[in-house]
C-alpha cells in the first residue's frame, strides 16, 4: 500500500496564485492536486511552472476568464478526458485514472447566482439541471464496485454545520433545501462517502470558503463548506486522514476557497 494524498482547491485563477500553490505543495506535498476555476485557456495554462513543482502529469480543461478545471499529478495518469453538461462547453469536469485503476473526477458545479428561484434566475436553473444530469449519469454509468474519487467545488454546503448560520442561509444559494436535496440524491446515486466528514464529526462546524467581502474573514468566520472529497465504497477502508487547510485563506493573495486534502492507502503493486 502507498499513502496517496489527493487535494482539491478552487484556486480562482491559477496564474495569479502560483505562489500559494507552491506554498501548499511545499507544506503538504499532495500527490494529486485538483484545481477549479483555473480561468485560463489550455494554451495559457502554466504547465511548465507546475511541472517544476513536481506535477509532471497534467489534464487540463480551461476557458478564458471563467471556470476551468485541472488534475495535476506526481503519479502517472491514464484514461483522461472531459465531459460537458447541459449542452454547454464551460469546462466543469475533467477525469483521469491512477495506475491502480482509481478514477478521479474533478468537478466545478455552477454557483447558481444570487436568487434561489429557477424561474427568475437562469443561473440557478442551470445549477439544478447540472446536478440532475450528474445524478442520472452516476446512477447509469458508475460501477458501484469500482475505486472512485470525486472532488471539487460542488457549490453546496449540505449540513447545518457546513454554514455559519443554518437559519439565515436557508434562502441563500448554496444552502437552500432544494439544493441540499439534490446534493443528497447525487451522493446516493454514486454511493459516495464523504471523506472529510469521515474524520470530522457532522456536529462540528467546518468551512472551506469565506467571502472576499468580509473585512476580517477570520474574525467574522462566516464560512461555508463548498469543497468536497467523496470516495466510493471500495475506497472507504483505504481512508487514512483528511484536512481542511483553513490557514490558506490568510495567505498572501489568497483564493476565497482553501485546499481540502485526503490521504488514501492505494495498492499500486499490481499496476501494469
């Protein structure tokens, strides 16, 4: 067995935040780093700079100024690709396999705008449809017995303890009942297990995002847990640790999201 660290981070522009990516890699050395909101087309992606940090293997799906996802790995990757959802090519899903067959899916689910009404707000309607399509796809195409990891900015804080105030955020996009219900159906469809809550009790407050609007994000502490790592039943026994790097929100020129890490024991001995 090999201890393998997988990280997910909505980086909010990969080129702007290369310094804090380097800081994370120096401190925590993730073997696989999944990024969302890279905000750059593929040809402008800083591939060489990230190779210098040890990420020789890269799968990128980027677009100018918006969205975009990437899987960066110190370990070889195979069977990589991307999928589009809701008839839009907005670069929200990239996937690859490790040598032992573990599939990694990296998602950036639409944020959904500000109004939690699919009739009045097309962005919210898009978010709900996106989640519905994912749920159907997972139920039809994902092997229940396979080794799978899903990571990303899923833009839903499902538990009452995943937000700073359950009561005040019930009508705020990311924590509304309609989103939480769809989030649960999506999780059930893929038989996913929450890797972070495996180690952090569900009655404990836990956030991965703090708005830029707060003058003092740490003092206000009005956070939400929008970034997730899920594993399939086959990998649940392999879970060894998980961590939210809260301190990263206070690094120089930070993203409004922080990295989330998960350690798994994977068996590469039989890998071809």
